[in-house]
C-alpha cells in the first residue's frame, strides 16, 4: 500500500516509483526468507496495531482520495512498526544481522538521491524514504553495530593451555 500511494505522491513519475518498488521487492524477499527459515520474530501487539492502522489509513485514502495524507500517515505507522525490533535489540531478546538493514538503508538512500536529482519541491515524496528507509532501518543498523562494538570491546577470557 505504501508503494502504491507513493506512486501518486510522486505524480506518476515511473523512475521514482520504480525505486520504491525495487526496495519493496527486496524487503519482501528478505521477509519471505526469514519466514521460511523460521527466523521471523513473534508478532506482538505493536505489529497488530500497526496493521490495523494501515488498513484504516487505506480506507481513509480510498474514500478521501488524499494521496499525500495517506502516504504521510503510513510513515507514522511504519515508524511505529520499528519499535518492537528496536526494543528487542536493546533488551538483547533479539539478534539481528546488519546486512539486510544496511541494504535497506542503501536502497532508500538511492531513492532520496533520485528524488533530489529530479527535484520538483515535493517534500512529501521525501517522507517515505527518509522516515521509513533511512531513520527506521538506520536506527536498527546503528543499534546492531553499537552492540557488536560493545561485544568486541569486552575483555575476552584468557585460555589456559
């Protein structure tokens, strides 16, 4: 739904839209892989609430036709949906690998560059890749790297021969 509403936000610009589709396909592939390999975390109340809010926003979007409002509202929902991952990492209940998060940040960064190179003063078009892509995925990546750095700086027990 985010990519579809984004198509209208960028006024049907296929180049800008195609970047969001490529990122969505990549993230969907990662999602399906984690689901298939059993590495997908348990769904909690935040995920359920995010899903219900997204459905409500979709209904409002279809009845009002306001593409910008729908897309900006989805960014709030997507930002909220990062909370369980961030909380799980900080409490050390979750363990994540950095590569998928870095790929997402890279993809969204390229999308921001594409928007800026064909700038038409449409600030709403930047909300999706910046809020969800760079800040959301980036916050998870930063936590993963911070925790890895902390782990590496801990004194390792000496082996007795």
